[in-house]
């Protein structure tokens, strides 16, 4: 009994020491963040990921009272930067600009990923979503989606479509749409949207299902025609352009959403403080205005709604990519 009593006393002392972590959590929550934070953008400067990263980092820094440094870490699409955050210290100081491409589409595009999008990350908050606009060369005879599909069915692989490379949203949007429509078109990959538009404007390729943010300037200048948009509802910047659903393509829609994620093991006090800050940011009119100018649709979701969105999109897109035989390789 004496031996057990000594052991029990020691066990109780250890338990009390471990329990003393609670005040530490409170202190951590009160002091976090006490230094600058890092926002990893898994693509080069320019483009959707970078825009979201820089605008969000600036506004988050203002709310948190600490600078948020943007670091572009590109390579193998979005894999290198995304994996770096998955393996970073889970202390709340390293964040990731994450979206449909690196959290959802990569699961269906690559046979094996170095990270698990569900298990390795926790969502801080969503920022904005962008649809896709089906742009065509100006002299394309087909001026609506139904006539385009009818021609493509009668002339397999004659219709050509551009993309910024295999596995990009531009490639996926058109490949899946063509598959669902029961047509075969020829994919012409380029190194980025700028090169693709050179051939669209030059009449050397027929279609480019591009992100609204980069398609809008050419649409507004009437340098390309637009047949449809991929958003669930008509896009506010193009109210006269039908959705793919209205054009008869079942319930197919596609939006590239972007948000901020952190490693899954990030302490709850830090995660909650980041979520509260992000919630303040997305409510700011000046934050929304930046994206609305480029055709973006600001998102205001709770953490639970964001988690549900990711899981729902994961299930849907894994099947769509498999059925359409789309891969990044």
C-alpha cells in the first residue's frame, strides 16, 4: 500500500503538471500572433492563387496586428507549395492559399499525392470563387453552345480547345464538359493563358474555357465571343450569357474557389483566432471589391460549411475526372 501510495502521489503530481497546460493555452491565445506570419502561395506570382494570397495577407495582417509575408513556392503544378505547408510546423504561423485545384482536383489528377487534403489541413476560411467563361475565336460559325455541340458530334476531334496546360482548370472544364455532352474535341495545351489567347485571337484554335478573371477583359472588348459560363447561376458581370446548365449540360457547374488553410494539427486557440480574423476580413467591403472587379464572387462561409464544401467537391470531382479520363500526366 505504501508503494502504491508513493506511486499514486507521483502520478497525481504528473497529472497536475499536465493539467497546468490549460493556463498556457489561455496565454497562447492571448499572445498569438506575437510575430510575423507566412502565407504560402503554391504558384508563381500572377494569377488567381497569387491575387488571393496577397490581398488576403494584407487584410489579415491589419486585423491580426502582425505582418503576413507572402511566399510563392511553385513546382509540379501546386504540389510543392501545398506539401510544404502540410509538413510545416503546426503553430498557426504558416498558412496556405488553397483552392479547388490543390485541395480537390489534384486527388483525381495524380495517382498519388504527398499530402492528404482532408487529414493534413484545416480550413481557416474561404475568400472568393471564380467561374469559367467559354470563349471562342471571333469568326467561329457556332455562336451558341448547343450548335457548337451539334457540330462537334458530327465532326469528332475537329473542334480544338486551348488550355494553360494539362490538369489546369481550363483543361478540366472543357474536357469534362465535352465528355458530358458526348463529344470528342482536340486539346491544345499551352504554357499559360497568354500563349493560348494569342492563338485564340489569331483564329488558330477554336475554344478556351478560361477563368472569368482573365477572360473578362477580352470579352468586354469584344475580342472573343462567349457561349456559356460554368457558374451555377448567370454571372453578374455577364447577365446575358447562359450557364452550362441552361445550355442543356445537365447539372454541371464549376467554380474555382480559394481560401486559407493551415496544417491540421494547428492548436485550437491559434486556429480560432485566425478564423475570427478571416471572418472580419471577408466582411470588409474593400476586400470584396478587389475580387468583384476581376469577376470574382466573394464567399462568406462558416468553418463547418467550408468543410462540407471540400468533402462534397472531393466526391464529385474525383468521379467526374475519372469518367472523363482526365489526368495531369
